[in-house]
């Protein structure tokens, strides 16, 4: 029977339409694969619904522009290679790195990549290795450059596949981490030097403890002879001075790094400064049997300087020369004047300084030698202090050495004083000071500190009264009416600042000299003490002449 329904199609028609549709699907799939593989520049489309049967050209230009724009703007080096390793696309960073566009070249001809190694064995990173892995993330590599220069990168790579799962492209991204690696190296070096410094600090602080303990045991034994007892006292004095020097150096470094060093400049003679410095290092020079030769100008040489700080400069350099010169060595100090400048050269015939250390010798925590067999002590901060103190005096310092075993030479240049008048007089020694017996109240929860200060005051003719806490301070002060109160800051209960404020409320104590004694020595601590009402601020451990100078002011009121 004949089919009269126009909507009903024959089996043959349906089969033909299905075959046509299948062919179109295959063309579409091939087109999609080609587009994904970057093989298509444009599509030509014919719209059958258009009566004019018009052909439309659809170019993939917009996507191309976008992709190229991204490559030009990214900071990383990005390359797109085909399956054979030929570079088809490259970011602007790649062109900047090689000063050329590497398109058409093989990846390995452009990038000489190696695995980082500490033993200088170069293991290359090949394109085949990268292409064999589906996805690589944050793989550290080294790119060999020119002039023995190397760059560190983090490599990321991803394989792009076709619709039939075949690898067609490899996108490789290289992120420059060279600066990060340099920063890491600097931090590691700083950390290493910090550890060495802390180990050295512990060693240096322990060193004086043994002789101190031994000497203390000797002087407490009744059978110890007067001669040995005297030598034991000298050892204790010297070791305590060594510990104080270490702590002072640490505090000075802290002040210098925060620009808190203040100079008390006066017109001083070079001879006086050198004499003070030599006096400081004489015990070590004698101990090591060195010969010290000093050659100063015949005429008086005047400098505008801080006596303590400039003496510290020459003492530190001389101390280093004595430490790093074998026993029986020679140390020379020569001073000459030229063009209104003083040049002081300190030479020794000691172990010298190796070339690698020479440029860093004034850096913090750097020592000329760290080996145990040449462990001469020190924290590696003395020369840092020297350089900063010389520069604060508007001078310069440089160091020379021909190498290990060749000795060292430090050259210090300082401007001469504009005026040669009004040389500062040397401070009187404790024996020369005039003493008026004063009533002094010492308040400190550290009994050993309070007692020893009391003994010193008693020996030089004063009348000390000791309190080990501040709870009865006001009561005692009102009863005794002392001429001066030495008041610790870190007391239990009320601290020294609060006690000082309370004392200042009593008119009966208006003339009492209030002196803060504390281990806190920063400028803010001093300012806080003065704001609380203290007349003076002494940093522990203070020298007896410092205290005597303050007490002498009482008799002048």
C-alpha cells in the first residue's frame, strides 16, 4: 500500500539522513580536536537556512590575541612546545631573558636546566623527562647562564592532550626565585653566625667563672698564704673586669644599632688617650710576653674626642693584636700628622687575616678565626664597635693583611682638634677625692649587691644603712633623714619608680639625693627615672668613682 502521509519517511531516507548526520559529527569532532590542538586559524560556516546560501568566515583571532596578550604580560617565563619539543609560543619574559625570540628552537637548545646540587654534579633536566609526566608542580631547577652565573627557578609543566587522548602540547612555566635563594642564603649565614655568637658568648662568660670560683675558695681557706691570697684577689679583679667588658660590649652594640651612642667630647691629648688604652691591655700583653713599641709625635697632638670611647677604640685594637699574636710577638703603635689629620697605625706580627674574612672583619659577630686550637676568645663585636666609634669621631679605619701568618695592620685616621686649649684634666683618683661622711640608705633586694655597696661606702668614710626590700623605705627615710638614697628599681611589691614618687611627696626629704641603681640602661629607662623624681641614674655594675662624684655634689649644695 502506498504511503500517503507526507510526515512518514522511508527507511532509506532515514538511513541516508543518519549517515549524513554521522558524517557531520565526525567533521565537528575533527574540527574541535584541531581547534584544541591549535591547528585552526579560521572556520568557514555555511548556513543552510540562509536563502542566499551565504558563507560565513569565523576566525579564531580573538582567542589568539587574548592568549598572546596573556603571554606578554605574565612575569614568569612561559613556553608552549609541541610534542617534539619545538617552542611554538613564548612569553615576553623568555625573550627578555635571552634577548631574542626562541620560537622554532628546541626547548633544550634554549634552556639548560639542571637539578640543584651541593657537590657541583650537574644532572640535566631534559624535555623527554618533562613530557613523560602529566603534571609537574614547583620543581626547583637551576638555569645555567653566562659569566658563571646561575638562576634558580620553580618549574611547573602540564601536558595538553587531544580529544583522542594524545599529547599534543607541553606548557612549561619557570618562576624566577633567584632573589629568594639569595635571601635564604643570607638568612642561613646570619643564623649560622648567630649560633656561633651564642656559643662563643656562653664560652666567654663561662671562662672567668672557673678562676673566680677557685680564687674565692683560696681566700676562704685559713692556710692560704698572704702572697697567694693577694694573687687570688688580683685574679678575681681581672676576671670580673673581663666579664664586665663583655657585657659592656653587648650593651654598646645595642646602643650603636639603635643610634643611641652619645659622645662627651673634650679637647684631649693623644698621649693621654693612648696611655689609657695601653693601661687596659697591659695585663694581657705581659701575660703573653709581647713587646709593645709606641712611637708618637714629639709635639702635643690634640683631638676633640670622648676620652672613654676613643680609649676604647685603641684598647680594642691593641687587645685583638695581643690575642691574635703568638707569645713573644711584637706590636707597634705609630702616629703621624699630615694635612690636619692624625693617622695611627697599629701593627702586629700575629696570625693575620685570611682574604675571605678581610672584607667582613668589621661586620657584627665576625671573628678572624673560629677554630678550637686558636680560640682566643671574644664575641666578634669589638671591631664593629671600633668602626662605629671611629666614624662617630668623624674618622675612618681600614685593615690590611697579607694573609694567614702575615700579621695585621689597622690604620685609624682622625681629624685634629681645631683648638688646642682647655685640655681636659684627668679625673681624680679615689684616693685624691675629699670625703665628707654622709648618711646613705641603700635599698636593694639583692642582698649581696646591697651589702657590698654598703661595705664600699663604709670603707670610704660614709655611714650606710641597708634595706633588702622597699616595704619600710618611707618609714626608714623619714626617721633617718639620709643625705642620699641608693634605690634599686626592680624591687618586689612597689618598684623603685613608685617609691621615688612617694618619697618626693614628703618635704622632710626634699634635700635627699635620690639615685636610681638598676640593670636597665636604655635611654627610655633613664628618662623614666628622671620623670619619677630621681636625681641621677646609675647602671649596674657602676664604678665607685661614679658614685663618689655624685655624692660629692651633696656637700656643694
